[in-house]
């Protein structure tokens, strides 16, 4: 799952020197990775990097995943509830959405993207009703947060260009290989975005043009939600230092160095 996840590993170098990376290629394709696992995988990598006298850099990822480690979200490892799953089996997506809405307000439509995802979210919410976090919850991190401030239309243009490049570089073939390897289509649809729409295309549920159009719209919507989340992070007390996208690379590096120096003085 390389192109669809945007690993871009060829960019992990500076002046020919390889940059060590962590928490990439740590699970098999089709695995249902979750926020709880990410928190603990992150802290393991964070502690390992710090032990070597290096500065850990958390780069990319969704706003929720970033905030979960910065603020030390209280999360639980939620086990499978077979009895609950059996009681929900066969219900329509609309029925599952109604059940889930009885637990929480549905801010994120990806929770009800598929029946399997909706059932899992209900399972999580039901577990949280009766359980409390253990004493190993993570501590908030003292971090310098830097974001790239890019104008909306330029962001949309770059998303469209990137999607075209990934398709030209073999993203359809990547998803076909995953399906041919035995990963169920529903499992790939569960991931959303690229894997959802390419799977729908490869299983003849969308035409190629419909896939492109729907996927592009979905990515634009996702990017908008991410920016809303980052603004929300600022309201929740996490200061984000925004750097103008239009600056040259040298100017961006200089701005970041100045922020680091200021943080070290504080």
C-alpha cells in the first residue's frame, strides 16, 4: 500500500543522505490499524529517537492522530464484541447510522462509510460506555508545531496534480494486486479515499471517469476537513506556527530554524 497511502519514501533524503523513518510498513495490507495502536507505536519510536539524542519529527498524518499524541488522548484497546456484532449483522447502513448517532453526534461521515466500519464504531462506543482508561495513558508532549499555509485554490490544484501522478505511476495496478492477493474488497473500501474508489472501479461498481471524479471530490473534502481540524486544534490550545507555502525552500528552512531557536530560548 505505497501509492495510495502517499508514503513518498523517495523524498526521505537530504543532499543524498537518507533520513531514518519510523511507523511505515509496520502492518500487512488489509490490517485494521487504529488510533490506540498508533499512539503506542509513536511513543515507542519517540522514546527510541530521544534516547539517541535526536529530535523526533512527527510529519503528516491526520489531525486526530497528530493531536492524540500531542495531547495524550485517553484511549482504550477495544476488543471484539461478537454478540453485539451478531445483533447488528444484516442491518442497513442507514439503520446503523441511527444506532451510532444515539452514542455520539456524527461529525465524521467516514464512521458510516461502510457497514463494517459503522459496526466497529458502535462496538467502540459501547465499550467506552462501560470502561475507563488504564493508568498507562500517555502524557501530553511539549512540541513545536509547524504548518504550511497554502491558499485554497493552490491546495486543490496540487491535490489534482498529485492524484493524476499517482494514477500514472500505477495506483490502479497497486490496488488490483492487493485484490488479487486475496484481500477482500470490503476491507480495502474500509480504508476510504484512494483504496475505496479504486476498489469500486476494479469491482465494476464505478466507471473509470466516475472513479476519478468521485475520488477527487472526496480528497478535496478530506483536505478541507483536515484544515478545519487544525483550526480546532488551535482553539483547543495547541499553537500552530504557520509558514507561507509561497516562500522559497531556503526561506522556509530559515523560518523553521528561527522558530526552533526561539523555542529553545523559552
